[in-house]
C-alpha cells in the first residue's frame, strides 16, 4: 500500500514539474530576492515591505512604468547563497534587475549576471570596487560604498576630536564574512594616514554570541567602536555595549546597523547610539502619502504594514525608486516602453537623480542627489550620521550629508577593480 | 513477475560477481546512463543545471564519501563541511599556483589532499567511538572552517576572504567560471561521479570494504579475526575524505564559482544535510547515497514549486511550510523506515518479484 502511494506521489510530482511552463511576460519583471525567515529576517522584512509597497504604489498610481506593469515575484533566500543562486536562475529570464540584499549572493551573481547580461543593483553594499563602471559593466552600487562609509565614520570621529585622532584606538566589530571584512582595508589605510590604532573584532554568523568581543572592548577601552553588522548581530551588539556602559555616542554603526529593530531591544541603554545613513527616516514625504493613499488604505500593504516609515522600509523605498527610475530613463533613451534587460542597463547607467527629480518623484530631502555615469557606478558617496533618541524612539539626523576620503577610496577602488579585471580578463570600457 | 530472476543462470564467477547480476537491472542502468549521457546534455538549461542536476551530482559524491565512513565503517562524522572546504581551498590554491594545470587533475589532487587531512582527523577514532567520535569530528568541522577564515594565505590575501574561480577548460570548452555552458559543467560532474561511484562500489566489495563492515558490525570481533583496526579505520577516513574533497572542489569550482568559507561550508549548510542524505537514503548503500542526495536537493525546490508556482502561496508562507514539512518528514522517516529510501526500493523489488501474486 505504502509503495503504491509513494509511486502515485512520485508520478504526480514528476508530471507537475514537467508541466511547468514559463509564463509569457509582457510586463517589466523586477524579481526580488528576500529573506523574511532566518537570522536576518528582522532586517529583511521591513526592507522587502518597502520594495513591494513602492512597486504596488507605482502600479496603482501610474499604471506601471510608461504603461508597463511591474511584476515583482518574491523568492525567499533565507540569506543563503545556494538558495540565492537557485532564485536567480529561476527568475533571470527577462529580469530587469536583481537586488540580492546580501553581500554573499552579490559576489555570487557578479560573474553570472555579467555573463547573462542582467543588471545587479547592490544599493550601498556588495563589492565596493563595482563602483568602477569601467570594469563592472552590469553591476551598480550607488549611492555610496562601504569604503566611503568607513571613511565617513572616521571623518565624523575626526570632527568630534577637533581633527586629531593620533594615538586614539578605534575598534571595528564586524560580521565575520565578506560583508564585514569590506571596510578593513580602508580603515587600515586611514589608520596609517591619521595615526589611530585599529582593533579588529570579528563576530561569527549569526552574531548571537558576542560576550568575548565586548569583554575585549571593556579591557582595551577603545575610544570609538565602529560596527559592520546585520540581523540579530546588531541588537546583541547594541545591548552588549549598553550593558558594559560603553559611551553610546562613541559607537557608530554602518547604514545596515542603524534601524529601529537594532536599538529598540536595548531600551534606554541604546540612547545616543549613532549610525550612518543615506536616506532619511520618517513618514513626512510625498511618497509616503501616496503609498498610504494607493496601497495601505486599500488594505494591500505588504506584510502587516507595521514597518511603514522605519529606516529599512524607507531604504527599500529608495532602492525600489532607483530601480524604477532606471526603467523610466531606459524607456526615454530607447523610445519604447517595452525595454529589454540590455536597455534597462543603459537606463541604470544614466540615472540622474537631481534634487529636482527627487522632488518630482516624491522624495524631496529624502536622500542626497546622485547620478550614475559610465565610469562611476558608485553614486555620490554621500552619507550622514543619525543618532537614536531612545526617549522619543526615533532617529535624528545630526550631520549634513558628507563625503568620505575620496583620495583613499578611489585609489583602493582602482586597485581592487584592476585586480579583478586582470583575473577575469575584462577590458576596460568608457573610452 | 516483472522482476524475475528465475532462468538467469550464472555460468562463471565473473558473471556471478557482476555489479548488476540481473538482466532487468542491467537494462535499467543502461537506460539511465543513456539518458544521463546522451539526452540530458542536449536538453539541459541553466536552471536545471544550477538548481538541480549539478548540486545533486555533487552532493551524491559527498554522500557516497560520508556513507563509506559512516554507513560502511560505522564511524559517525559531522566534519563533512570542513573536509569539503579542504577540497575547495586546495583547488583554489593549486589553481592559482599552477594556472596551466588541467582542472580534472587539480580536482583529483584536491581529493588526495583532503584524504591526507582526513587521516589526521581520523586518528582519534582509534580511541573514541560513537557519539564521542561525532563530537571529535565536529571539532574538525569548526577548526577547518575557522582556519580557512583566519589565515589569509588560504584566500590569497583577498580583502573579503572570498575565493573566486577562474576559467578552466576541458577539450577547449570552459567547465568553470560564469561562461561555462550548462552541458559542460553537468557532463564534467557526471563523468567524475559515475567513475568514482564505480570505484567506490568495487572498493566496498573488495577486501577493504569487507574489513570496514567487519569493524562496523563489531570491532573487537573483527580485530580478533585479524582485521587491523588502525589500517581499516584510517583507510575509511582517507577514502571517505577523498570523495568529500572532490565534492568540495566541484562545489566551489564548478557549482558556485565564488565561495566564502563560513557561509558555504557551515555545519547547517553541508554537514547536517549530507548526514541527513545518508540517513534518508540508507546507511551502507550506494543507491541510498544517490536517493538521499536527490531527496534533500529536490525536496525544497519541489515544495517551493508546488506551493508558490502551483498553489500561489506567498514565498515566505511557503518557506515556513517547507521548514515544517522538512522536520516532519525527518521524524516520519526515522520512525517508519529507519533503513531509508534504499530499503523502500528493495521492498519494492521484492513486491515486483511476486506481483501479481502477493502472499
């Protein structure tokens, strides 16, 4: 009996799989690699919700992009590289752009997408040297890179120390992965330049276990702590810092370590914690009003709608906006609404989000303007520092958007990308 | 009646010792090989390659490796991820030191390096057994992954600790790197898997395999009848690690192309799934290694396909279901059929033999 059932089951599944036919797609496909499960879900969920709500709003308000509806199939990766590859292979046909939301998957997709002719947009993460458009034709990481981020954090520390940090100790608490290791080279270079001592403190995936890390910080008493964390690692770090009474205003996270979920669990202890950001928090923007009107009020909010206006939700909006804008530009360049993945890439390369254009899109003062060019896929390189107010439970911007140390960063980008070009035998573009 | 062995007489030792002594098995196997070598390469697309067939082949190899150690020699190991990492990093280092060496040779050398590492980590097995050995191999998993992450020499001092494969060709066709066509990577893995599987099958039927099984069934008795435990256990560790090392090399060079050791060779992504493969497939069975690998690789994809593409559930709900179903299936399997899918297959053969007259 059992055998019979098993055989029936197996035949049924074989038939099901073999009858799988690719849907004919006339619309613009923006596949999403999301993680609403696993150790990184607390950060993955609000970000994915931002994306989906923005796409839904564009579909409802404008009827899509130039009349073409946006399709946004979700594929759950759980932040796992192997699953990310499966998701990519499944959705790459006619896909406009992939946003892997994971440095590991981005590294995986860089050679594959380049070979397949699919755009990858890793907004402020992924491989930093992809900012060099001369080598990385299909990869974009505007508006700002990790190496900019590292130097902006150091600039902020410099400013607070009246321009002299000679002999000071700066610790980097980082996710022990490609993502967390990204800023090390830059910080080492900067430490030589400014004469500060760098302390490297890796935290292993998923980042629950940080007792030893913070014990070391308590003993060595660094003057400042920088953090490259993601997922539960952020919450645990902020809590641990609070519990050893580390001065929170000397603790600066990268833009992926500065959302509400990262600081709320630490309660009042998190007061004064700083992080970098390249977009504003809050709901006082035209785009939020539109999303409320066209999506949330119709009961179509993605997820439970509770992340509306949070840092990562807003970042999702920003990322989705850039991706949609690239399609608009591509339609304009090629004079057709039915753009191909190759045309889309041209659009992405010519995205010019001036202050005026941002205002038109409902993003006035939401993020600093930036533009992509053939040579520069890394955007403006501007980021600001925000600080957590635990009493009011909100993030406040405490600085203007500022540039990093572009002498140092550009040199490192040129070095790393030329190494990659040599390895992969890529000829430089752009004249 | 379908699966009839009466009337198939063996007139020589050679035919009696054949791997597939029955005509039906021979036909089935030849058909399978015909499909695998001559049909699939022409119809394969990159989705089937990257999501199903290549991972299936690679994990089959890893499962055979672990099955030799755990299923045949009775030494429980949780170090599979660590040994696969050895294979991957050996491949990477050899590739960068000898840019002109053939990829097939590189992969086999990586297997040998892993075998050497396996012998070192197999030494404690002489003194410790069962759960204690599992813990000792777990230590090797953590140690090896830590080592490859900690010492920059292994990843050629790259900024991120990632290792990336460069393009290598066989007969002028690229088999590694992003430009490699689907049929090439598939055939490359297939040739290795088929050859190594035959080697393993024959090893298991040889004196060496029989001494592994003697150690598994009762080590003291085996020692008394003259099976040397040192040589036997270490040979099992070496050969098992060779297979796992080759699997790791393929996993890095052919399948993923870029790897980060902490993520790709994590205990939850490699060691436990491969152990599940041989438990679900069947301990001490070649067929079981393949069935288990097929089950573990295709189940999540199949469930996702069924729930997201057919039924239309959202991706995240489907994922939650998938995790639940996966756990449930593990428990059901262990209760209903502890000998795995291979045992189900032999029950099926038994029934087919009697069909249509069951008793």
